[in-house]
């Protein structure tokens, strides 16, 4: 039989969640209309944390009061969710976010109308408790991405046993799969024998680098971001960087949506700004594809759409892209009206990216 695997983080989360229920109870006991407050999750409420060098929520809050039906329903759902999470922690079980949404079907008037609503409430509880969703035993539908490189770690498996894994020698072609929970009580880094960490947006390019042996020829750790990276992937990169002190570079497509992938890894995202110090790696650098690359390497390209143009204009006012270098590149792209994918480098052959493009870019950045 599997062990319950109840961690200190789970216990702390349970204690803090119970305080929410106690807070609501005390208000009602004193004859007050109960309310809860949560940070406003808007672009205008994002400030740079001088301590962590990442973007965090500011002081603006949203007050959810039982004075109106919407506020009362939100508080009711919060209490049902607190009870559900506490039950999971005590039993050592977990649930996907979608699973919680369907379980709420049995909560009568507290059931969620959409999964977006249940996801948002899980984030609210993170903000209020200052705990992470993983401590609630809540996990996303998808797993984290893949890793290939000379990284040795230990992982506690579902039976509660500690397994030692090398992400180069003890894995197949697909690499080590990052679990949804990568906190120290689950995953511990033992050794990282590399010169730098390269996070790659697309699966095709990750496979190209792995097939060409780039991790061995250049002593790199390859991390597949899998598009917009899961929280566990960003946390894994953060923890590996902190353990190894190695440079982290991001290799993505050359479009505004990929630049936002970089920003979420380096500085944090609006949706998860309450835990940016746990997920973001502000030392991370953007490698490419850049608008300058489209010109310098004469890459195949596509025309920017209206949505692309609007996104680029928005990034010119986004504090995460406030450097002169980013502004210069974004303005160049708006002038070119072009975007390009990582795979466009195949114009020069399957080995060009590992033999020429990446070595040139990494040398410019003084990483190799």
C-alpha cells in the first residue's frame, strides 16, 4: 500500500486554510457580514519586488462580501474547497484541478459554473494562505515537461520510496519527466554537471538538440518548455538554477507570444504573481529567435497578424520588457512586420542550429 506522503508543506497549508474558515466563523459569530480579501490580479497591480527582482502583486485588493449574492456564493465555495483540500491532505490523496471542478457538482449551491471559476478560486486560496497549489494536493491536468542532461536528483515515488535518477543515463529518448510537485520534499538535486541550462519552447527543437547530442557536446541541460510552461517546469528551472548557479537561456520562436513565455520564466506572470519568487528566474536571458535573427540569418518568416501587432505594442508598455534592448527588438519587428519559428533554422540543414546558430549566440552572450 502506498504511503500517505503528507509533507510539512501540506500540514502548513491545512492549518492556514482552516484559519480562513475560522475567520468567516468569527465574523458571523460577532454578527458581522462575512468577507474575504484577495489581491487584485491586474496589470495595474503588478510591482517589481526589490528583494526578489520579480513582478509581484501590489497593495490593491478585491473584497468579496456576503452582502451580495455573488460574494456570498464565493465565500460558500471557498469553505467547501477548504474542506475538500483538507480531506485530501488527511487521506494523502490528490486531485487534478478539473477533478475538483467535477467534484463540486455534489456541492449543491456551491458548485462551480465553469472550470475557470474553480481554477481562479484555487489561486485565490494560494494568495490568501501564501501557500502553493501543490501543497493543497491540487495538480494540473498535464505534467511538467522533459529534461535531458547530466543532472542527478532523487525523487520520492508514489510508493514513498526515494529513487536516484540521472537525467542523461537513466532515461530514454524522451528524457526525465518533470512531476507536478518539484518541491524539496519530493525532488532533491544532487549534482548538475553542465555549463548552462537551455530551456526550449517547442518539442521539435528539443528533440533536434537531443538527437544531435547538444547536451553532451556543449555540456548543457536541455529543458523542454512545452509551449507556455507549466508551473512545475518553471519551478524546476528556478530550483536547478539556485542549486547549480548555472546560466539559464531561453530559446523560443520569434513572436510576441514566445516573448511572453520568456517573461513568465524570468519575471513571472500576472496570473501567478503571488508566487513569482518561487517560479521565476530573473537571471534567465533570452537567446532567440529575435527579430534581428530574422534579418541576420535571412530566416523564412510569416507576416505578423493584427493580434501579433497589438501584442507587440502592448509589450512596449509591459514593465517586463522595459530594457532598451527589448524595446529595440520589438520596434524592429513592428517595422519588419515579420515573425519566425525556431524550425526556420532548418533552412540551412538539420545540424545548423547545434553547429552554428546556438554556438554563435551563446558565444555572444559569453556563456561558452
